[in-house]
C-alpha cells in the first residue's frame, strides 16, 4: 500500500463513520416521535397526567422537594406542545377542539401559562417549603391544565377525566 492508498482508506473510514453517526441520529429522532401528531401528543399528555398525579401523591406524603422533578418534567413537556399541534392534525381519534387553530394565539398563551406554572411549582418544591409548594399545587390542576383543557379539549366522558386531578382526590 502506498501513501495515497492509505489516505483513501482513511478517508473512506471517516465517511463510513460519518454515515453511521448520521443514521443513528436519524433513527433515534424518528423513534422519539411516531410521525402521527395525534398519537404523539396524547402520549405526551399521558406523561403530563402521570407527572401531576405523582406530584400530588408526594405532596400528600409531605415530600415537597421530590415534586421538583415532576414539575421540571411538566416544564419540559410544555416546550413540546406547540409543535405537536400542526394545522390540519384534527382526526376522529383526537380530543382536540378546532378552536385551537381558530384561536392559535390563545392556545400559545395557554402553553406559555402552563410552562410558567410548572416552573413556579418546581421552584417552590426546590425551596423544600411544603406550605409554599402546596399553595402552588392547590390551583395547579385548574390553572395550568384546566386553562387549556376547558377551551381547547373535548372532555372525554368515556375516559376518566384527568384534569383537574385535585377535584378527584380532595385533600
Ligand atoms: C396548552 C394546552 C394544554 C395544556 C396546558 C394541558 N393539556 Fe392535556 N390535553 C390538551 C389537548 C388539546 C388534549 C387532547 C389531545 C388530542 O386528543 O389530540 C389533551 C389531552 C390530555 C390527556 C389525554 C391523553 C390521551 O390519552 O388521549 C391527558 C391525560 C391530559 N391532557 C393531561 C394534562 C395534564 C395533567 C395537564 C397539566 C399538568 C395538561 N394536560 C395540560 C391540551 C393541554
């Protein structure tokens, strides 16, 4: 093998490595979201429901600090919501109301409000102050989730209503 051949082999190796890296990244992105926005946002919302239920159970047990991770999860979920409601993504499987796209700026403010409330809950929890965390949590279901669900989501009578959860379990 002369120098030129070695160079070619090295260059090819680099190209293969690059191709592998690129396809690995591509794969993980397509695995994260299915490509069906309705299925993806419902999956995300289920995680919302689970995070909020978990936060409430921890508060009931008097563990304010542990709520921070749930609130941070919800704050990150908030950053994904808008992208999962593209125009024209209303199917018969969806519980979204057409008002979302008719009043898009209001929908966006509901998302912003949700992110703000989640951060408020997270910061209260991080301060380890149980009373302060409970004070934010008391209105969270209605103010963070309900503010969006009421105008923008068809309430599903056949499913259990996820929000506001504190109405289901009065403390
Ligand atoms: C900015 C609007 C918005 C906010 C904020 C929001 N949701 Fe939702 N949520 C929706 C919409 C719209 C749907 C219906 C989506 C669909 O079916 O296409 C939904 C659906 C759901 C579902 C049903 C998912 C399924 O399996 O079909 C659950 C559970 C849920 N939300 C929980 C929550 C909880 C808990 C919160 C607050 C912590 C929350 N959501 C905050 C808009 C919102």
